[in-house]
C-alpha cells in the first residue's frame, strides 16, 4: 500500500495543480518529500516481508506483494529524485535570469 502511495503522490499533486486555480505546478514540489518517505517505508517493509517469507519457507505468503511493493516504492523514490533534480535545475535557471 505504501508503494502505491509513493508512486501516486507526485502525479496526484501535479493533477491537483492543473485543476486548481490557486496553485501552480511549482507548488507540487511540496509532495516530493512525502513521496520519498512513502518510498523509503515501502522498500523497508517489503524487505521485512521478504525476510519473513524466507524464514517461513514461503508458507507465510505475500512474496509477490512484497516484490510489487518494493518495485512501487523504488518507482516513487525515482520519481521523487527526478522531481528534485527538476526543481534544482529550475532554481538555478531562475537565479541566472
């Protein structure tokens, strides 16, 4: 669940700014730390779930869910990193003006 939240945080923030009259696209940058935190927790929980699955020799179940959660968490972290880079480039270009 946290992996899905991590992967959807930035797109939802961007869509929210598109249909809002008072917020601009730059304001979606406030969702970057939220996506990063969700991604970190998703990867950590997936690691823990995979360890539990290995310890019980697969009888606990949830191995597939752990893999999907880990992938979505990593996707959310990558999106947060790329959005951070984009904001940094924007700040540098804005400062050069």
